[in-house]
């Protein structure tokens, strides 16, 4: 019985230590998340406008390519006579396909 009590006391201490560590990690996580949302702090210079613009252009290119692939996939599914979409989804798909056809 004494051994069990000693073991339980040790587990309670370990539990308390882990709770403290968990709180510390949560605070650190919130701080890092806030920094990511707010951008570089006053001690860090902001990214050069050219670098930022180039990164945004690259991201836009990747998103446009994903959009094109998704539309191609939808066209293939539609041509293969896939399951009937709801009227709203069909209208939205038609809109996307028309927009894609109009773009250069």
C-alpha cells in the first residue's frame, strides 16, 4: 500500500509538471500564432516590396493552376456522366466553366 501511495504521489508530481509545461507551450504557441498573423515585429524589417510581390505572384500562379486542374477534373467527370449534381451546384459549375473559357 505504501508503495502504491508513493507511486501515486510521484504521478501527481509528474502530472503537475506536465500541466505547467503544457501551459508554457500554449502561451508560446499563441505568441507564435500572433506573430504570424501580425507579421514581422518592430525589430525585424518588413520584407522588400519586390520580394513580397514576387511571392504573392508565385502563390497566385499556384492557385490558378490548382483552379485549372479542378475545372478540368470537373469537365471530365461531367463528360463521363457522373452523378447528377444539384441545381445550385450545376449553376455554380457552369459559372466557373464560363469564367474559365473567358479568361485568356
